[in-house]
């Protein structure tokens, strides 16, 4: 719990460490919205740990998700309705996390250093929840667009400020517990041993 408290303080956590901090363990797959998400997910299926969705992917993923994270909580009501009406997963609703207490948010993480992107915020939430190893799929940070974008569309996420946020997190907060399957985050962090050893189909 000391490590969690240190991380909470390093992220500018306000108030006491939340009660759900440290309640989980094992491997966590974080599914982002990058173009690589389905190819990345295929590399580690069948996934034997828990899954955390980031933003839109949670509305479209047919598998069960344990956690759902965003820095855009105003979209949660719509996303959750879409997922529930399509009966994706196994009818067990995911725990929804954000940095603000809004409709549809089950757990508010009151930190000031959210990281600038929902993918990095998801890493912080996973670490604070207590997961031992976090694997990023579809979080390439290359600016190539989302999995639902037309092929010519690009995003603004591949900028210097976001890269600095990620590299700061890798140096100071990840403690070797986060890895990636594609893109710049793979270059910055490195490949997961889970892709190669534990979760081959």
C-alpha cells in the first residue's frame, strides 16, 4: 500500500487514497482506440486476465470488460447505453472510471496529473487499482487515427507534449509494470512478455 500511496501523491491525488485502490491483481489488458487495436488484441487472445476499455472501444467490444476509463465522462451515458442495448460482454456492467464525478462514472480518481490522454490515464488507474502487469493494445500514440476513422484521417495525439507526459510516466511511475504491443508506446516502453509467453492462442 505504501507504493500506491506514493503513486497517488506523485499524481497529485487529492484527499485520501480511494477505497478501491489496491483491490485488484494479475494482468490487465488496456484496449485503446488506435487503428492497431484489433491486430494487437489478436496477438494476446485468448486473454486470461481482465480487460480495461478506453473510450469508444468499450461500446463496441463483444468481450467482457471489467473496467472502462475515459477523460471524457460526458460520453459515458451514450457509450454505456449502446453497449447495454447490444448485450455485449456477459451482461455484467463494467466499472466506469474517470477524473470527474459525472453521470455514468462509478469511480472518480481525483488526481491532477491525468496524463493528457485517456490511454495514459488508464495506465494510472490500472496501477492504482493494483494490477501487476498492464499490457497496452491499440494505444500506439502515432496520430494515425482511431479504429473507426477513415484511412486518411489523423489525430492530434502524436505531439511533443503528450510524448513528454508518457516518457515521464515511464521513468517515474510505471516501475516496469506497463508494456505495449504497437506504435510509439512499444518503442518507448517495450514489448510485453505476456504476448510471447503466457497468452498464445
